[in-house]
C-alpha cells in the first residue's frame, strides 16, 4: 500500500468524509473527495479505485456515482459499494439497486441489514450505524454468499463476526471491539480501506476485503488498549486512525483472527 500509494476516489457520506480521507492517508493511500457530476470521469481517469457511499444521499451525488462507476468499469479499476442505510427507505434502497444494475462492483461492503436489503429481504434497519448482528452468523453468511453469487462481487458483511465471501470461499473475521459502535463512521472508513486494498491486490478482491476487515477490527482493538482513564469516544476515534498509521504487515499478521 505505502509503496504504491493508490488514489481512491471517494463519493462519500458527508458525515464521515473527513475521517475517510484521514484513514486513507494513514494507511498509505491518497484520497480525493469529489461528488461533482461534471468532473466524475476526469477524476476517475487518474484514480486507482472508486468507493461509492450512499450515506447522506441526494440526486446530484447519485448522478456522480453512476458516472464515476461506469467510468471506473470502462477503465477496469475496482469499484466498492457501501449501501449505507439501504432498507431504511424506499428511495435509498432504490438508489442502491439502480447502482447494482448500472455498475459492476468488485466489493459490496455493508452491515447485515444493508446486505439483507440488497438481496431483497424485507426488514427495517436501526439507522445507518446499526449493528450488523441481526440473525446469527450462519444466517448472515448464507445471505452474503447468495448476494455474492447474484452480483458477482465480493460481499463483506460487518458485524460481531465480519463475513467476507465471493460466494464460494468465506472468511469469518473475529477482530473488533464493541466501542467501535460508539464512533460514527467506522463502517465508512472500512469501505474506503477496502477500496485502497482492492487497488493494490492484483484483482484478488476477496483477500483485499478480508485484509481490510481484519485491519480495521484489529485497529479497534489496539486503539481501545491505548485509552487512558477519562478518555472516551472522541479520543478513541483518533486512536483508530493512529493505529492504522502505524500498522505493519507483521502486526496485522500476528493480530488478525479469522477462519476460512
């Protein structure tokens, strides 16, 4: 990552765009945050990956997403979808499904509610920061596998156990800390981190998504260990970025907890 410094074009959630930009810089990538429709193709022309995030949706940003996604497909660079809040409204769910119709995604990364919504399973979400714990891991795994088969994309479903699958192989990743749910944007950060790994993975998007999930979860664990008495979620948010900045392959290899 740090050798290649991939450029990730982020059409982002306005609530979390700064954190997403900073975590990309911390991991060694280079962010560009643009949602202007008329420059979508130009930005994609020098990007290494594109991340489309449905948080804070509007029609202008949606048009940019479609243009950027199609341009990325034409260039053969990876596109990641974060369907934030899919299932919470017909409008937002419709946007997600339209993107699936017009853009070929390398990775779809969301929580269990969002993955269910994309697969067409009814059920309300608890908001865009909802925990991905609805149903047990086996149930989520089967839905993720079916969505991967349906879309020909790797599916990364975040939860107490992160599930990453291409429809045949499955990674069950056990890293993470409960305090991550107290900080908005950790899912959005994971999505851009996934895009950065996808840019340098040689088209092994399953490994890219699994590596990103393990690194983000491990960062949550290590950041919590760094907290001192009296420090809370604001410090924790910054500590996660600090840990990603200092992450090495050796630390990740030692700390990643997963099954295949």
